[in-house]
C-alpha cells in the first residue's frame, strides 16, 4: 500500500466560532489530499479517461486542532471492489503524533465521457499498491 503525505499549519480561515478547525474544513482537506494523491500517482491520460465521485464519507473526530498547529495528513487506498475504492485519511498533530481525525471514504470511479461507473482497472490499482 502506497501512502501519500502532506503537512501544513492551521490558518485563521480554517477555524470555526469555537476557534478550532471547522468540521467542514476537515472534509475539504480529505477531498484535497485524495485529489492530490490521485494527480501525483496518475498520468494526464488516465485522468482524462476517469473521474472519481464520493459515495460515502465516514469521519471520526478524535481531538481538536487550533490556529498554528502543525498538521500531517496521510492517505492510502485500503481496498477496491468493482468501481468502489475505499480510501483512508488520517489527520494527526505533527508535533505530538496524536490522531485528530480518521476518515474512510468510498469513491466511485466513473468513465469521464459517459459518467457511468467503471470497474477500477488493474493498472490503476497497481499504481497505489
């Protein structure tokens, strides 16, 4: 399993009225790292033929993050079945290693021309192993 990692600091615009990272922002981060991982591993030709849409997000919030906190996000593909790919995203405090958020997202692969579900090709699965 290939893991993709990004790190950054929490900014003012990431916060909610309670001065911790807004839950909606975590969802945006989950989607951003998933997209970045896909773009990092695949070619433009592959991306031209296939697109992903979210079928289901399952997010567990364990601890809050605050302004200036250093964040590390890791993601990997846990499994593939037909057109469905299950991706795990772990968001941690980069200084303490404490888990802040754990997410499992089911993504459905679509043909970019017809927008119909498409089985994840073996060639694509291998790029993420």
